[in-house]
């Protein structure tokens, strides 16, 4: 039985339950951890997309996080949707005070295309959060925004990951889902080497929340004392099976089956 593992999630709410803090909480719980949250935004969304979003004031987000840290505590902090530069700056200060490993998922655009990070906040994410990340988990478009490099191939992923390491990230999990090809290749790049995670592309519309889920699964493993490589490997396998077992809900980008381990699905 692994240690409980406490994960403080700083992210936005997804009313459809497929991504955001809902996906994060489900993932952490399914993998045996304890999830607490600081909500950054309320969104109106389902599998068809985001139709509205209301940001939470930075001081309220900070108060939520500090209330958790002061009482329950955390082993890892995981970030998702932050919204704007003021929240990014607050989170950077919070991470400095907390002195905990951080899994930073630089969420910028929802699966349906809605922007979840203001353009003016990309620079602060680059300058303030990359170097504070024990693990950074960008997809190809996010890596392009953070590095200014073109990311269209696996070699491009590798170059962008190395650039993000140079910028100060402790490790980078470069997600290859946007890279064309029959197989999906994700690269875990650290100062000590590279590990690839590869599998056949799953042809499905049920991919909503894959990024949130993967980052939270990694954070759970780290919170439970796993090595980085072991945490990422378990997270990758968990997301793969959650996609294969997707319940088929909604008419758009459907959710994964976050609870498959609880039902003994293979």
C-alpha cells in the first residue's frame, strides 16, 4: 500500500467533470492519494466546449491554498488553469513560501479551443513558473509558446524540452499527442537523460482532460514517494487505460474513465 500522498491542486473547475479540478480530484483519489484544491476559475462547459468562465480573485485563490497548507499540508503542488498574469505571479510566490515540489501543467487552451490563459500571462509562466517546476508537462502548442520554437516532430519535442530544462525546469514531460503519426511518443527529459513512453494512437473523440489527468497522476506518484520515472510511467499507463475505458459520454470531446482502477478494469 503506497503512502497516502497529499496533492494541492491549483486549477479551474470544469462543470462537465472531464478536466480541471474535477479530473484532478478523481485521478488523485483513484491512485490512492489525497486531493485538496484552490479553485482559480468557474467555467461553464461540457464536452462541446467552454461557453463562459468567471475568474476567482488572486487573493481568494491564495487564501484557499494557504488554508490547506496551514492545516492539512501537502507533499506536492499541482497547477492547471491559472487564467492571468496576476494569478501566475501569486502562485510563484506561494511556491517559494511552500518549498514543495511543483508539477506545472501550463494549461493555455481547452480541448474545444477556448483560451484558458491570457496572452499576457504566457511571459510570466515562462519567466516565473518554468524554473519553479519539479516537473513541467507541456503539449506541443504549449511548448511552442514557452520556447518560441516550432514543435511539429518528436525531434522538435526533444529540442523544446531541452530548452525548457535550460530555462530552469527540474524535468520536462513533453507530450506528443499533437505530433502527427500512428504512434504517440511522450518524452521525459531530465538533466540525467531521456525516457520515452510510446504507444499506438487511440482513435477516439474521448480525450477531454488527458493533460490534467496525466499531470495529476504524476503529482500523485511523486507525493507518494515514487521516483520521477516511476511516477510518470504509472501516470502514462493510467491515462492510457482511462482513454481505452472511456464511458462514451457527451456529443463532443468526451471524458475519460478516471475510476477504472476502482472497478478492476483492465
